[in-house]
């Protein structure tokens, strides 16, 4: 089973990479950009916790998004060490373009399982996520 999960994840990552290639953004960067657009003012530490990523991984990704001019860091007014992340207009436009480029693929992906299959997979993944807690 784990081999099929790995294969499915790799195939979906490759499909996403192809659709985002000429935007010159990785799926990981795109994912964090979407979160920053949806949750203005989020901190890098909050992103790391929510996405179960390491702080250094988020830090590098945030720095790359900032270099592209897609996000900006704003110091938290109460805690100077905390940087709040917001998307720039260019970042919002890039996210919208990425969403457009992946919409058909995401629709087809969601339509692949039947309702019963989808419910069974969701229940199984929920059980897997709770193992060894």
C-alpha cells in the first residue's frame, strides 16, 4: 500500500510541477503562497506548524517568494521578532494564474473516485493519521 501512496504522490507532484513550470514556482512555493494570500498576516512559524514543515524549509521558501516580489514581511507591532507575511498584488496575480492553470487537473483529480471510494479513502487516511499518537 505504501508503494502506491508514494507513486500517487509522486505522480500528482509531477503533474502540478508541469502546470506551474512557466510560472517558475514550485508546488511547495505555490502552496505557501496560497496560504499567505488566504491568511494575510500569518507568520512563517505558523505556516511551518500548520503545514508540518520545518522552520528552515519555510524560511527558504518565504525568502524565495519575497525575492520574486510576491510577498512582503511586516514586523508584528507587538513582537518585533515576528514577521507577518502578506501577499503583494503581484503575488495575488501569480496565485490566481496558478489556480487557473491547475483548475482542470484538480477537478479531474476530485472526480476520479466514486463517492463510496472517496469516503473509504478518507476514513482510511484519517485512521492512518491517528496511528502512534
